[in-house]
C-alpha cells in the first residue's frame, strides 16, 4: 500500500458501555501491580493468617485432630467477638495499610509526572471514571485480605457451630464488612490524594507513611498535655479502632473517644482526601 493511501481511520470496533469504562483503568493498573514478584509474594503472605484462623476454627470441631495434636478445645482461642475483632481484623487491617502503602502512591503519580492524564481523559473517560478506576484497584486488593476472608471465616464458623450460632452473631459479619470498608475507603482515597500531590513515587510513599504516623504522634502528645481525648482524632489508627469497637459492640473501648466523633473524623478525613485528589487531576497543564 502506498504511503499516501495510509489515511487516518477512526476506530469503528466495539466499545465498552459508559458505566463500565472505569474498569479499563483498573484492569491495566492491576496488570502492572501483579507484574511485581515482590508484591505477588507479599499478597500471598497476606493470606497466610486468614488460613491459620480457619485452621483454628476447624480444630474446635474436630476431636480426632485435637487428639492427635494433644490439645483440647478449651486450650484454643474462643471463637467470638474478640477472635474476629482482635485476632483477625487488626492484623489484616495492618497488612491492608502496608498494601496501600506499596500500591497506592504509584497509581496516579506516573500519569501526572509523564503528562499522560490529558491523553487518558481525551478518551471517552471523565475524571470520575479515572478516580473510580484507580480506587477500585486498591479496593479489590485490600478487600481480598480483609472482609472477604473475614466473612469466609464467619461462614465456616457458622457451618460448624450451627444455625443458632450464626443468628446470634450476625453482628460480627456486619462489623467485619462495614469496618473493613471504612478502613479501605479512608486509606485508598488518602493514598490516591498523596499520589496526585507528590509526583515521585518514593516521596509519595514517604509522605503517606510520615503523615499518618506524625499526625498520630501529635494527637497523642495533645491528648497527654491537655488531658482531653480530642487529640485522638488526628490518628487514623485510633479513629478506626474506635469505629471498630462501636461496630462490634465493645462496651469498654480502649480508645477514650466518642464514637460519633470518630465517625465524623473519618468521614471528614475521606472527604478532604477526595477534594485534594479532584483538585490535582486536570486534563491540561497551566503554564505561567
């Protein structure tokens, strides 16, 4: 074919539905994430503890295995609120924090640093599609190590303990699901905001990690000096811990912070992160 015959031709192939186009962003981002051998090993390691918890639940109802291991059911951890709240949710939430630290700062910053965002938004994608697509990456990854295994453990315990146990402890399933999503949404939106504000990935990770721990330390000092619990709202860990206590129905919480204030602080934290993210995402650069 001659060169002059190679005219531009518009794309006339199949197109994704408008409501699902954000999934294109998620699909390619997830592909890049799992190309890392280090992350793949870390992801598998995050599933080891839920598997161990499943083994503990199984041993409670397997007399033959207990006899082989020379254990009794009384020596094992009791499967109750403490088990799902302290033994499962807290360790997995910390792993989710590390996962967001690894993946989150690298989601938006390369597009901004390489001026790729105008090219992306020139497609039939708007800013919300882009944000939802990037958020979905973190949501899927963290969900796979928090509430999804958690509800699987709840289902295993319900199957072994019987229908009556499940009906009496439905609050545990609700607390696992809602508590995990509160943590996921807060961390993911903050990580995306940091990634959009700091365009270099290593510095974005430092800012994400430093901000959370510095604000936690400032809140602790404020509470100790002025002897008021309000300083705890500066710590996302303390706020999340208080929210989880309220969801699980813990009567005496270790965090001296009113539950409504903790919910309001987490909502405000998420709202500010979303506002910063949308402010930094532009389809064009203004050069002065």
